[in-house]
């Protein structure tokens, strides 16, 4: 081998070694580059009263209503009320033709007066012994029977005045002036608006939480969500085995008469309250293996924290254990985090919790 060849060979080997070392060093630098921080939004917990509620939906109904029927037939001579009018029990709503019944009353009254005079003369004869006991008792029974018939005729005549059976408002009128109606024909419908009620059918697991006297809040869709206060008036003592529910009755008063039977209501019943409770937005919590997880941020590092929750209301959740008042937690961006992930906070550190959803929800 030529002596000029060896220096060239050594030089080539040195160059290859240097290139190899440079490549390995570049790979190590790439591996040592830091993972970029994940942008998140944070918040602090707030304190306030939080309620345990049960929520459901049901229509508004009248507690009492009555269909007023004609107890005698006749021509409608007078209508004294219209739909929407307030009435009281016993008030005359309409009058029917009673000419025939008045004549029957007059006839029975005349016959009764004649028989009473005969009966009085027979008393005198009885005292003188001029009439037998049997004949006297016969006239006495005839007098009593005719008096009962007379009272019945007077009662029939009184039925020509159609009267309200309950206090309330005229919700429907079925008769028209001049029409002839038959016995038992519907004439009016009277609806009582004080109080109005809603009937909720509640799962049996809620039985121990609900009791008469608890407050209720009703939001009415037809009135743009206007809220009314009510009360749990009654709770059924039995559970329907077919549905596994029990019935509760909510009573609500509305002096302004804005509520109408048939309106649809969203009802929340308050069963308990925790004062000055530590609360966080529901969206900040991640459910993992049956546990509630928060990501706490400290020194731009997110740490996984298991918390214990309590009541939940209007998008807020009560925290019983696992979070201090001054700690901050992730409210946006937590889905991609792991324990120890570096984060970049993109909002102010002291930013308050976002506005809660106003839709009532069941307590957890």
C-alpha cells in the first residue's frame, strides 16, 4: 500500500467520527426541548347560600271547578253574568221561564190552605167526639202530604234561578238568551282561582326529602319565565307501584290573576339550605372513576385534586372538602390536562367564577 494512502484514510475516519458526534448531540438537544405550556382559564371559588331542590314540570290547575247545570227545563229569560266575571256561592247567574211552575205553586198553595181549614174544623169535632179517630188521622195525613207537595213545587220554582255553587270566576257560558234548555243541560262553568295547584309525580327516592310546608318556586313559560312562590300543601301517603312515584300538591296564590289554569310551569321545591357554602362552576369538575376532579394551578403547574361535592344549584356546585378559598382552579382547558402539566393562564388570576346557569337542577 502506498505511503500516501494512510494519511488520507486517517483523515476520512476523523471526519466521519466528527459527523457522528454532531448528529448525536443534535438529537439530544431536540429531546431536551420543553413541552409547550397548555393555555387555560382559571377562577377562584365563591361563597354564598346554596339550596337543595327537586325540580319538575307540571301544568297549573284550578283547585276547584264546577259545571253548573239546569235543574229544571225552560226558556232562558235572563243572563246576569258573562265569562270572566267573579261570582260567589249562591249568586244568581241566570233565570229561566217559570210561569208554569208558579201556577203549580199557586194551585198547591190554594189546595193546602183549603185542607188546613178542614183539618182545623176536624180538630174541633174530634174534641167534641163527633168524628172518629181514623177519619181524623186520615185528614191529618192528607194535610201533611199536600204540604210536602207544596214545598216541592216551591223548590222546583226556585230552580228557575241558576245559582253559582262555589266562589270563583265564570270560565265558560253554555246557554244563550231565548234558548230552551232541558233538565241537566250545562249552563256555566265556574272555576276557583284561589288557590291554583300543580300536581307533581315524584320518584320514591325523594320521599324522605320532601315535606308539607316546604317552599316552591314556579317559573311559567307563557309569562316569559316569570316566577311565583308556592308551598307544598299535601303529599300522598302512598307510592304508585306501577310508576314508582308519589303525588305532591303545590299550592300557589296569585292576587294579580296572571296565572291561568292550563299554563305550563317549571317547579323547584326547596328542601334544604347550606349557608355561606363554598361554590364552584359545575363545568370545572371532571368526573373520573366515580370521583370529582379539579385541576389546581400553582406556579403555572396544574395538579389533579379529588374534591367532595354537596348540593348543586343553578350551575354551581358546593365543595365540602378538597379546596381552599384562596386556591385557583382551571375552568377552561382542563380536558387536556394531566397531573403536573405546565399551563399558561390566559385570564386574570383573580378572575371570578363565570356566571352560573339559571336553570334549577336536582341536588346531588
